[in-house]
C-alpha cells in the first residue's frame, strides 16, 4: 500500500538585518524555536528596565561567537515582529494579523515594560477597529485604553445583537465578565435609543411629499398620529412604513444603514403607486427625493444623537 505523501515542512525562519549582524552584535536572543537574533546589549538596556535587570544575572556565553545567549519564550515570528516595532534600524512590518499585534502589545506593555511604545501600539490597534471591533474592544480593555474601547464598542453597533451575545474570541475570553456585559448592555441601550429616534423626531414639515400629497390611494393611506401633544397631523402611510421598518432594523443593529436598499425598495413601491387618472402626484414627483432629504438631514443626525447620549461604563 503506497504511503500518503507528506506535506512539506514550512521553511525555517531566517533572520534579516539588523538581527543577522554577528559582527557588531554583542548579545544573542534565542527564540523558542532555536533562531538566533543578534542584538546590542546597550540598545536592549536603554529600551527597558527588564533587559537591564536581565543582564545583571550570569549569562550563558557558550555560543560559537563567545557572546551571551539569552533564551526567550517567544517564537521567531513573534520575536521578530516585536523587535522590529522598536529596535533602531529595523524595518517595521505592518500588523495585518490582529492576534500577532495583541501578542506584541502584551510583550511591550506587560512582559518587557516598554511603556513608551503605548502611543504607537494604540495607533496600530485602532487600525483594526473596523474589521475586528470586538477583539479591539477586548484588547483595549486589558490595558485601560478606554477611549479606544469606547470607539470599538461604537463600531460594534453595526453588528447584530444576537451575534454580539454569542460572539467568541480568544481576546474576549481575556477580559472580565463585567466588561463583556457592559458591552452587551451598551448595545441593548443603543438599540432602544436608535429605534425610538424616529418616533420623537419632528418629521411633519408640510414641505414633505407625505404631508402635501392628497392623491394617495389605496397603497398609501392617511394615518392620524400625535407628535408631541397637542399636535395631531395627517401623513401618507408610506412614511410610517419606512419608519417602522427602519426602527425594526435599528433595534437589532443600532448603527445600521437606514438608507439601505432593502428599506427603500419597499417604500418606493408605495410611492410610485400613488396617483389618480395617470396624473403624477406629489409623492411620485418628489417623494423619494424628500425621503432621502429627511433621512440625511434629520433622521440620521437624530439616531447619532440618541446613541451618543448612551453611556458606556467599562
């Protein structure tokens, strides 16, 4: 029976400048997978008290070069990314992987005590906010970067509430239950505020087609509503259709796009059905235009204002 072909092993990591300079370096950092990084003792000591204290201990000089060899717990990929972020003369590689960035932040902030790197690391973390808002929230919480955590929580309002409740991430597992509950509570409160924004909004201006039109039948009937007593107004039913559908969407995703095609298409059918005897009605002439104007100038600002009023207590 023929043996199954084995997949080739990944190529061994190879150090590149400045960590391959065996002539000028006076120290070797040896990764957990046995890769040697040639570095300067002076640079390490000036970067962190951790390294300075480390050199106060007896060093292994059994390397072929006769210089101290310091084993570290990080593998070569992580050690390279960590050193390149701050080591003079090293070319920094972008952190396309948030997991690796989180590991580098932990090394810098907790293990090796390079606190001066915090502003640069924060900037790198923010760059991942849109694509990985929940993980960014968790990482920021760990280091007390509450401003970033709040921005990430705001970005998470684009997510479905049910997804948020069941979300799993190794980063979320490293924050407290109270912090995760705060994120969920914030999402719920924002959903209530955003979905209610259209109800308290003054959308009754007579200039709008849904107030002006008198031709709607039978697909857009009048409703009588109260907007801040004692004001009682009449408007075409299709604007209520839009507000109802938008509120339902915002209840699940507080930062949802209220100009989404799925919302507009159903309402547009009601708008174009308006009119009698083939004569264009105000709804047909400018209903869609008025709707977009209303959404842009009044509805979206009202949603944002309602969300901004919701506190996030981490």
